[in-house]
C-alpha cells in the first residue's frame, strides 16, 4: 500500500493546507488508482472512505427506485468526494462513481470526521469547496429542468474538459444519457448536431472536443456560472499558498503513481 509522502500532490483542497496540517493529515492518506466505472460508495450506505482526486473525475449520482439515474455533480482535483463525512454524516448522500479514470488520495471517513472536529484549518478549504459544489448542484438542477439536451450536453462536455488531461473523453452515448437523466436518442441527436457543426467528433465510446469556443457559444449560461464558481475556488487555493509562503501546486510524484 503506497502512502502519501506529500499531501499536497495534485489536489487543490489538500494543497491549501498549511505545512503543519499536512503533516498531521499525511499518515491517513493512501494513494489509490481509480478506474472508470468503479463504484466508490452508494447512496444511503455507510461511508467508509473519502477521496481526493488528482487526475480522476468522480461523478456524484442520484438514483431513482425505477433504476433511472442522473448526475448531480462532479468532483475533480479541486475537491473531495464523500464530503458529508466532514460534516459528521456516516451515510453517503448520493453514489460516487468514477467518470474518468486516474488516481487520487483516499482517507478513512471516520478519520476525516475526527480531523474536521479538531481542525478549523482543514474545514476552511472544505467549506470553500462545498460552496462551489452547491453552486454546481443547484445550477445542474436548473439546467436539467429548463434547457434542452444539446445545451446540457455542451455544458457536460465543457465541465469534463475543464477537469480532464486531454480533450478526449471516454464515454458512450448511453452513459452520457444516464448522467444527464435523458433518453439516449436525445443525446444521439444532440451529439450529431455538434459533430455536424465541427465542434466534436465521436465514435466507439470516445468523444473529442474539436472546437471548445464553439461549444461554449452553444452552451447555456449554466456552464459559465459553474466555471466562475470553480475559478473562485481556485483563487482561494492560490491565496492559501501565498499565505503559507508557497507559490505553486504540486503534481503527483511519478514514483508514487508507479507504486499504485
């Protein structure tokens, strides 16, 4: 089991901590691989771990009794999945499913709750992240209710492109339809229009963004609202670095990645 040697590596929330807080947190962090499609936790189930993604993206999914699903938010390197543990909750509020494969740091949910009770310095970046996450969840709800599938698809692609390491996303139309909570036919029509306009290309479960600016123009205002919230969150991380006398985010160490 690979252990963290530097809790800042690759995750903005961890990067915002002071050196003293990082030293306290370090023994609790475990470097893990997060393969696409992995179910990290389920809604209503006991929350065993929280996850600080570095290169992975985690989808927060709400499920209905009839099996229908909808993505209510996503978490990348800016935050933590399972954030309710920091609020003292022992049950997951929604399911956490890996959308884009990668790596991240894992921490026991009970340890997260203990640190939250004893460290105001840890809770400050968590609360900043929660503000951005609440904005994302609220705007996603409004977008799903008031905007068409094509606009929702543009918003979804742009948000994932913001977090990804490349402009190519591995996702089938059926999977995207489940995330948006719409019929697959709607995604097929919307993706077809975007491809005809030269904005994306897709095939064999892969979507590549060819014209990001064009996607932004076709998207609704919801993407801009969510992006601004992420930018504000990123600014608080930069401010924290300057306060602690640091100037840069740390990338995950290559040797740690290979050891996972």
